[in-house]
């Protein structure tokens, strides 16, 4: 893994991100805008699963529609994240916060693609069952963990 991070830092992308005056700021802005879309999508679906918002809306339809936004914003975040990591790749490699963020991101994506998606497909009542509420709480905790660990990268 060390080799991959070193290669990313020495790549053309890494060199550009390290030498450009505005590149990091522009890429980070795009990353944060995608984060807002992803966070909003997750929050709306999970608050529906908790029975707090949009009780009259079908979880299946809401989830299906917002999954497109979630997938698009996640793709933008991963691509912009790679560009941001290339700016200081070895610092990220040694950062415990970065490792936590990647672990939490993997867990959040796997949870979303498996349990969360299955719960969304099965929940259609205005007052969700305990399993739906538990899935929403776990989803929110995982995505919050990704954000908190990501924010900690700059401090640890």
C-alpha cells in the first residue's frame, strides 16, 4: 500500500495538485458540494425510515429516486478524494484518521448496498418497524463516522 500512495503522490495528478495555487481549493469545494448532496440523500431516506419525515411517501420510491443522487455524489466524492489525497499522499498513508475514514466509508457503502437497500425495499408503512429504524440509525452512524474521521484528517 505504501508504494501505491507514494506513486499517487508522484503522479502527474499529485504533481499538479501540489504545485497549483487553486487546484486543491477547487477540488475540495467540489468534494464538499458532493458531500452535501450525499448527506442530504442519506438524511432524507434515513429520517423516513425512522418515521420522522415524509410519512406519506413510499420508502421504496424515495429510496430509489435518492439513490441516484447518492451514487452520483459518492462517485464525485471518491474521484475528488483521490485528487485531494494525491496532494499529500504519504501524510494520508500514515494518518490514523484517514485509515478510519476509509474503513468507515467501506462499512457505510457495504451496509448501504446490502442491509439498507433490503430494508428500503421492504418498508412501506407510515410507521416503520424496529428493524427499519435500526437500519436507519446504523446508516446515520456510519456516514457520520465517515464525516467525523474525514474532518479529523487535518488535525491528527
